[in-house]
């Protein structure tokens, strides 16, 4: 199916509103001290940067911080430090970054979040994070056997114990943290177990990221090459979660959460789903009608449209020769954003749950719908199962919100409903 080249009133209005967008900055590029099987970023070094990925130089770091703060016309600016493994840059690097943020803040509140595998976490890092109010995202997939199956170091050794040591350190030093768990084939049928494990290690905010990738039959540096959706010759990666498995995984977690934990533990997908039912902007690109508000800034200053589309054709420019705000407002980025909607099959637009799903992420759209249209999300079956399952609870919570009551009041109703 070809692109439907149209824009809505909301699309047009966006250009008239104060500019507010996110960037994911990768000061170490894809360099990492782990060799996770499912990592879609490790192959960027040989394929795009010919294995030349030094630390982001001081002048690029300063230019990025300056431009990013200036570009956001809102009172609060959040920096998202990512990788690869961002702690490999060293603690002094982030001390300098914080110093530069203060220099260019211009009265704006500056927040920092950082995603890490926790391998390098120590007391010094924890003291720094606590003192500078960094929110840490820890990558941990669940209990030992699930986590260690794919999250190994360069020598193939497991990483679970070091991730758990990082949890202990962060709790000891009062570092605020949440968890990001990749949902793989090994997670299937174990949703409640994974959820309760994450609760047991003190995670109060959880993100679950389904991994459904295609790989090429050849490898680079001993790793299979993760391919873009629809690439000829690619096959489904063995670690991928099935659509039905993902849907069941999420509903199993939901059934635990909705009877006991609403308002105490927060699952990003549930928050986004409730926002959709309540008619509130979800605040996460995959559940938005259009995207394009989350750029990637690489170690050398290159800017890409999205973390999942760091390919040459999605390179917008470089902050050392282009202004970040100009790249964000460029026609190329605008088209990238609206194409999230415009490339969806009509089959999706007619779906009962389109308002909640919005086609999810374009990186997963490589199936053909029953109407013969290409571009159906490969997780569609799972999303339909999930939305159908949570629908009555979302309607009840939406009603509570309309009455200015707390959504947590759903729990008693949910317990009674599940007894029937």
C-alpha cells in the first residue's frame, strides 16, 4: 500500500505551538560492555561508523547541551543518556555535562535520566546520581534464567548478579530508579512471575519492551545483523516474542496489577492505555497518532529521526553544521512523523482499537493484513488480545476520573469481577 500523503489540522497546528521535543543522546554510540543477543544497536558501529566510535568530544557535548536547551521552548528540559552503555563515558564526563547544563539552563529546570545495564555501578556513581537527581533506568529482563539467556558480556558470561548488585547499591544510596525489561520468547507464559520479581527488587515503575526482530542470514563480528522490517532475505530472530505470547504476557501482568497495585506500582503500558481511553495525549510515541518528537544524537553529533531508525536514509544532519531545532522542524522529520499514521493499512484505521494502539511502532510493521495491505503490525494479534482484556477496567477507571476519583478505586470492583 502506498503512502497517504495528507496532514490533519493537528499536524498543521503543531508548527504553531511552543517547540518541545526529546532527544536520546548516545555519548558512547553503540559501544557496550555487554553483548546482548537481541541488541539492535551493536551492529551500528561496523555498518555505519566503521567501528570508529570514540567518546563524544567536549565541543560536541557542549554544542548539544546548548542547542537542546535553547530549542525546547518549555520550562523543563529532560536529557536522556543512552547507549550502548553510557557509564563507559566515565563519571567525570557527566560531571562536566551537569556543569554545562547549569551554564546554559537559562532559568529552565533541567532533568536527567540515564539507561544502564548496571555493570559498572558503584558507590561513586550512586552518590553522583543521588546528588544530581538522575533518574536511572536499569535494564533487567526478569528472574535469572530469563535475564541471563540473552544478556551476556563479551565473553558470554551472564550479567544477572551484577545487575542485582546495582539494584542493591541504588537502594542503599537512595538513587531513584525504574526498570526496563525486554520481553522475549522466554518471557512468554511468565508475565506474573516477571512482574512480581520486579516488585521484589523495588521497581515501582516498569517498562516492558517487546522484541520482535528480523535478522539476516549473515553476521558481522560474529553477531547476526538485525534488519529493517521487510528486508528481503531476513528471517524472524529466535529471541522474538510471539504476538499472542506478548498479549498474554501483558494481560497476566495486568491481572496482578489491577486487583492490588493501582496507584502503588506503575506499568508504562497501562498508564498509556488509560490515557487513550480518557482521551488524553499518551506522551509516548508508539501510542501516538504521529511521532517524530524523539530524535537521536550520536557520539559524533549526527542526528537521526528515531532510535529504531538509525540508518543512513534517516540521518537528518549533524549538530556541528546544522542547528538541532532546524533538524527537528525539517520537512524530512515532519514526514517521518506523519508517516506513522499515513502508512498504516486502512484495515488498521477501521479497527475498534485503533484509538488505543495507533499502529504501535513502525519498526514492527512488516505483515500483510487480511485485506492484502502491507504494513500490519506483527504484534497486532497480541495488542487486540490485550486491549480487549483490559477494556472493561479502562472504562471503569475512565469513569472514576470523570468523577474526580482516584483510578485506584477500580481494585475492589476488579476483585469482585474476577470472582465471577
